[in-house]
């Protein structure tokens, strides 16, 4: 069991498992509706040319999250593509 | 915030009214996630051409259409595309309220076969409100290409409602879908929708509330759903329920009593609402996960590898932005170059008809003033607006729609979002700005794709800082004559650079003003950021041409005509009614009055009045100016740049006059069509007013500073 890191620190090409949402209220509900809930596998795909937002793949869908949103999602590191 | 709730409620009320008026037809709601081809299904069934785009969140106000199937009439309501019914946004609220309180005879939920699991979240939520559900798994062809197989029969038996597979783009499965809708609506098929069971705490609480609710609300289905929602969020929800059921359920003693008890119970046992809410969402998602695991099989593990490879290029650090700029530049170039010929042809045709109208007037002995007002005033202005506006739009919109259909546009938003984030705006504003290059009114309509209220208003108000097609020809002409005039063979290169500089300036102003707005009048408006990057799809050229011509070009042109016709009359009157001792026209008089003020801005009275009279369309500003300078009674054009230069120079133009005129072109009130569109989109009078004042003040300040500085330095 590794320690939890905020999603935006997951480097592109790596995947993790969502363990905790620290967002509250509407923001939290929106994330959950996008499928960002406990034990969901998520993969960091790539950064925007300007560094932010970052595109993530989860449940077969690609969504872009800004770093302030992604920092409210804590994940456990899983693996990195070679 | 008020405009959103107003428009949301307005549209639901309208639809429920319509539902009551249509005795002859059944009402069918069409729901689904954004970007699932929902609107394609809507179009195919109703034949009504409503725009569909390959970007999430297109339909905001609900579109309606009718169709006939096997002798029965159907009214199809296209609800906004949403991920959920949690009422996080006005769109979700509209969808939720209509499904629940509009009581459609059936609700079709369109799901994307390539991302079924995520779509099931909405399906399960809707099945909690109504049992009359048909699930339409669309984009089966695309899923097939990606090696995704879905066991539709199994899915149907797990969900307990009919499931129809379709490929709406080719029309596959639509007949079966219509048959099934008919059977569900008529009750021939009885459904047994899967009921999501929550944890014992929630079920326990629901069993306490539900009996009391069902005393007031007969529908068994709704009472469970209302009870669940009351657990999440009481007060605002009770208000909504009361409004639609025309029953003040808050004043029912039993309900109040139960709710107070519930509240006490939660406090005593230290249970937070968030906790309840979380476990409900989790439970639904868990169901979705299990169902998809049982019904979806993947032939290839990396089924969307190709999309990722394309993304690696189109959004890469190295190529992302250069590719984007070249694509946009190419579209603009094709538009400006390509519009010349059809524009000339249209002008010739329309002016030939004007001559025939004049002949007709002579033949019927029509008085001079009437011929002048109607033919030289109204008709000529109309003809002018159509001839210069139609061709560029007819070229720009289809080209832009190809990028939209491909799925490229969300990538543009992704590439540029960081700039917009710094300006407190949304990355999708980049798209509404690109659309603004074609036409600001269309750009304002495009702001619908921004789902966050504050960012949507920012994009709406600042769209005018991007020069539209109507302003380009004037900007190019002025740049050619006054800025690049002495550059010899490099004239056109220098002119292009000037235009690019102006666009860049427009972007800088947009970002600055966006930031200012969000810190001032829009402070505190709710804001959020979600951007989905949908799969790339092959564009359908035929459909694009029809849709972009019908939905965008003709639509904008229609509004422009509405504004231009009365304006044509006013312009003619102002140019042909003479007043005072010197018998000067009203235009001349107005120009004299405005002149001292205009001089401070580096302009003159005529230029300023041309901008004011050019309110219906930016295309006619220069023709009005020429008309005013030459004291002719009607709009005229000068085709040669050299004679235009002579005319302007004889009215004391310098490069500073041209520069200030160009700056004022970039920064002044939006045209009448755009303001009318802002009015319709925001359902308010306040925001069009703000959209009028903000760019005008910007223009006045900018021109003043530039003119005074240059004069102070003695450069001109």
C-alpha cells in the first residue's frame, strides 16, 4: 500500500486508483457524477501544451481537469506505462 | 444567476403547456449524456434540423419536434445533455424537472455504446423517476469498429426496460426504436425497471418518509424518488416540488413533522447529508459497474489507442498550438478569399433587381420620396447586408462545423485553457471566440457550450472583441491604404501583419476584460470546469453543409435582415431630410455635433456617426461613411483603394485617423443582430446593456489614449 498523492501529481502515462475526494458540495457531486469515486482506476494521459489542464482517462472516457480540481482527488499510485 | 433559473423554468413551463395542448399526440422525452448522438436521433426522427455538434453540452433550451409513426403523433422533447440529474447546473435542472413533472408518456435515454458504463449512471437515475423508459444504445457502429461488443438482450433484462441498439448516423435501428417507444408509451410493454437498493440506513429513512409523501402524491414511483431527494437536500427541492404539483407540500403537517423528525435523527446519530449523498451516488455507480461488467466485452484491450495517438500530436507541447493557429488561419483565408466572387455576383444580381424596382416605381408614378425611402433606403441596405454577409458565413460556418464534427474543437479548448484560467474564464471560450471570427451573433449562441454560468456570461459579453467577418474587409482596406500604403511590394504582407496584430490585441483585451468582469460585476457567480475530450469522429460532409447553412447562416441572416430593414429606412431619412438655415442633412448635422468629441478620439464626426448608423451591421459602416462624405442620398461603394484613399485624405485623414478608426472597429458596441441574440440567450435586458457599454467604453478609452499620446509626441 503506497501513500496517497493528489491526482495532478500523477505523471502522464501513470495510472492510479481514486481513494479519496476532498472536494465539497457541488464540485464533489460533479466529480462523482463523472465517475470519480472510491476505487476507480484513472490514468493520466497528457498535459495541455500550457501545462494545465491535464487529460485523464477513466471508465473509457477522457476528461480534462484543472490542477485545482485534480488536487482535490487523492489517488494511490498503480503503475506506469513503459 | 437569475437569468439561468428564469430561462430554465420558462422552458419547462412552456413544454408542460405544450404537453397539455397536444391532445392528439404522445409526449416523449429524449435524455442522455452530452455527445451521445442524441440530437442526431432527434433530427432523424422529427426531420427538424436542430444542430448537433461533436462537443459536449450543446442543447440548452429544449428543442421540440413532431413525428408520426404508424398513425400516431408524437411530440419529441430534446432535453439538455447531462451526466446526471443532480441539478448541479441549470441544464440538469431542466432535464430533471421535465422528466419528473412534465410527465412524458415515455422517456428515451440515449447512451453512447463506446462509454456505456458512464452513461448508465444517468439511465439508473432516470429509472428512479419513471418506469416508462426506453434505453437507446447509440453509436453501435463506432463501438463495433473499436471492438466493443454489448449484449443488448442481457442489458435489457438486467435493467428491466427495453434496450434498442442504434447507429443514428446511418439510420440503423431507428424503426425499431420508434416501435418500442410506441409500445412503452401505450403500455403494451410493461417495464420492471431495476430498483437500486441503498444501504440499510437510507432504505430505513426512506421507508419512514415515503408513506407520508405518498399521502400527497399518488404516483408510487415519484414518492420514492422524492423521498430520496429529500434525504439529500430538503428546502430547495421542496420548493420545486410544490411549484410543479401546484400543492404547497411544505404546509402539510405530516410532512413537516416527518422531516423535522428526520432532521433530529440525523443530528442525534451524527450522520452528515454529504455522507448520505455520497453513498447514494456510489450505490448507483456500483450498479452501473456491475451491469457493464456483465454486458460489455472488449475485443481489443486498447480500443481507443488511435484517438490517443492523434491527441499526442494535436495537443502536444510542440505542435498543439501551431497546428491550431494554422488550421484557423487557413479557414479565415479560405473564407476571405472565397467570399469575394460570390459577393460580387450577389451584388450585381441584387442591384440589377434594384434597377427593375426603380423602373417599376417610375411606371406606377410612385412619388420620389417613397421610391427613395423604400428602394434606395430599405432595399439597398438589405441588399448590401445580404451581399456582404451571406458568402463569408456560407463558407466559414461549414468549414468550422467540420472541425466541430471531427471532435477537434474540445482539443482547442484543452490547449488554450491555461490562458483562460488566468483570466478567470473557461477554455471553451476559445471556441466561442473562433466562432466570433465568423459572426459575433453565432459566437454568442456558441456560448451555450460553456456549462458554468459565470464563464458563459464572460464569453457572451466579451465575444465582440473578436473582429467578425463583417469587420475584416474594412480593416483590411484601411490597413492597405494607411498603414501599409508606402510599403510598396510588401503592402499586402504588412496589411496582413496589421490585421494579425489587431486580432492579437482583441484577444488580449478579451482576456483582460474577462478578468475584470469576473472580479467586478460577475463576482460570486457560480463557476465550474468540466471538459470532456470526446472520441474523434468522421465528419459527415452532407449533413454539415445542410446544418451549418440552415441553422447558422440562414438563422443569423434572418436576424440581420430584421435589424437592417428598419435601419435602412432611418439611414435614408437621415441622409435626405434637410434642416436648418444651411439646409444640411441630419447626418451632416449629427456629424457637426459629434465632431469635437470625435476629434478627441482621433476620429471625426462623420466616422462616429457612420459607426452609430452602422449599428445594424458592421459591413455598412464604410459605405455610410462614403455616403456622408460625398453627400449622396444613398449607400455607395468605392471599389478602387486609390479613390477611397483620395476621398479620405481630402477629409483630412492621416495614419492616426485610420489607426483610431481600426481600433474603434475592434472595440465598439456589438451590431444589432448580436445584441438581439445576447438578449435572447440571456433572457434579460441587463446583459445586452453591459455587452453594449463594455466594448464601447474600451474603444473610447483606447482611441483617446492613442490619439492624445501620438499628438503629444508630435507623430501625427
